C-alpha cells in the first residue's frame, strides 16, 4: 500500500512539473529565430500558421526547428534564451551543430553581439 501511495504522489508531482524549451528556428529566408515556450510542438505550429502579420516569422515561413533545450526552471530557460539572442549567427550555428570546440573559440572573441536575427 505504501508503494502505491508513493507512486501515485510521484505521478501527481510529475504532472505538475512543466518543461520549458528554448528553441532556434531556421526560417525560409535563412535567418534564425530564437524563442521560449512550454509546448514546443504547439509553438512551432503557431509559427507556421499564425495570422499575425507583425510577427518575425510570418513572412519567413515555413520555419523548422534546428535546436531545442529543455529546462525545468523557467528562469534558467529565460536566461538561456536571452544569452542566445545576443550571439552572432556563427555562434548560433556552432550550437546548432553541437560543435562545442567552435562555440568555445567564438566565445573567446571580443565581439558577442548579434548580427541580424533574433
């Protein structure tokens, strides 16, 4: 009985825990879009089907996900998203390719500002 109660409580806790995702999209014009969500599949569909003509991805569809990272703490996800948004295109591409040596080299350069894409 104790095991069943523990299992039930664990399942209830797991349901309450949300994951937050930081993601990078490759847009049809070759630019990147970086964002955060708690429902990655839903968010990608929103990017591809949105009626909001003011959104960055509206005229750059279709978009496809090229990177995602999962977080349980939303503050960690927000910090990671902000950090990536400040990166250069080359640095984002190194992250997407999981080329951590190149990422390290690019991190050691003086310029940490982004060039163009969010």
